[in-house]
C-alpha cells in the first residue's frame, strides 16, 4: 500500500473504504494480505480512528475483508459475492444503470399493459401529469422526480416483485446522475408525447404497442446522449 491521499470529502469513511476496495479489486492488496494496523491506516489516509474502523466495517460487510481474532484484518476476497445489491448500485457507473433501464423498459411496459389495475393506472396517470406540468414550468428537479416516479409506477403495474425492485433500484440511483446530464426540461417536454402514448396503450391494455413505445424512449435518449 503506497498512498498518501488525505481524504477531505463528505463521508470520510466511505472515501477510505472506496480507496481500500479499489486496491483490493485491482490486486494491489491480494487475498490473504494483512491490512496495516489502525495507527498506520490513520496516517496513510489522514483520518481518525473512528473513520478507519467504520471504513473497515463497510468492507467487512461487503465481503472484502475478514477479521482473524488476535491476528488482525485480512483481505478475504477480490470478488466477493456477499456484497449487498443496493451497495453495488450505489457504486455503479451511470451508464450501467442506464443500460439496465433500457433493457427492461419494453418488457415492463408490455407486462404493465396486461396486468395493471385501475389503481395502478391512476398512479401512472398522476405522475405523467406531474411530469408534464413540471416540464412546462421549467422545474428540472421536480420533473426528474416525476419522470422516475412515472416509470417506477409502470414497473409496479407488472405485479412482478423482482422485476419491479430491480427496475426501481436502478432508477432511483440513476436519478442522482440526471441533474448532471440535463440542464433544463427540454428533453422531458420533447418526450412527453411518447409518455402520454404509453399511458394510452397501458390504459387500452395494448401490450404490443406499449412495448413498442417504451423502446422508443431509449432511441431518443441515445440520440441525445
């Protein structure tokens, strides 16, 4: 370990954990390697004891490290399988999250058209209207939130818990990157007619047309990237 980084960001423990995790995944720290003792880690990262302990706990929970009583903390795995899915999503590249939504969108729209209830429909329609209103008013933050809620409501209407949770989780984390992608609500205004068509096809239970429209969301998004 040869790093002199002084961590000065909002979550010191998370930053330390990410740097240690990177050294593990890149092979700078290999399976079976023992971590330096706490005072050394404190000096390396320029942080206090509590921060080091919290960072180590994070990596223990993710499966990267293990504690051997009386011996110290060791690298357990470079590719742990026990890291919680939500934690992986937090670290995911926005392009990966984008791909997840793109792949799932058409299939979700198709199933939502076949399985939606009247309550599902009311929720979908409400968020479509909120999306439209906030886009017209130029309220980017509110528009992004309404857009995410709209698509998650469509996913919910599939009544497939696994599909819904996968899509919801990806969408919620993708939302954080949207504010860096869009400067205004023009994209949302331009795509509003497609969203309204999707609402119509879901209302009419027209699965094939709902799927086709949903696929077009990402054609337009790709052109705007």
